[in-house]
C-alpha cells in the first residue's frame, strides 16, 4: 500500500484500556492511531505537556527498534522523564498491533510519529 502516509500525528487523550489482542486486524492508519490512543494515560500533574515519539513497525505489528522522542514540551527534568517514559510505555503496551495484510505491507519500515499530550487544562 504505497499510498499510506509516512507520518501521522495523534493528540493524546485519556482513554481507559489498551488494544485488545483479539480485535479485528487494523485496516487504516486512523484505526492504528485510535488503538495507540486507547493505551495512553498521561502522568498526573504535568500541566500542558506533550512528547512526540518516532518509530517504525514491522509487518507483524511490533516495532523495529525502540521509539525515539523527537519533540518534548514538558516542564521540569523529573516530570520530563516520567512523561516520556509514560508515552513509551503506552506505545509498548499496545503492541503487537494486528494489521490487515494490505496495511502490513504499507506500514512496514516506514517512519511514523505520534504525539502524546496531556489533557487540556
């Protein structure tokens, strides 16, 4: 699927739960974004903060290497570390994602970015 966008951004929202392992395979990048959002819970007391992670998927829904923070907007050194760790953990607990065969071919090896943000206060 050559038309799959190489980069997408998702504003993090507080949702409960994670990506269910027995869910139907994901067919679109919007569904991938929704699955990742469902795993995100920002740390308490961080104010207006965000971190953008960059990563690549394998066809089996796991990552090629660890995610890398590419933009961090968090006040305070300790808060910064806990926020980045929470975003990385959220992504990891969603994995592996289950891609449809067509989506798996399109996403494999491409670099994606996801923004994890605290809720607006």
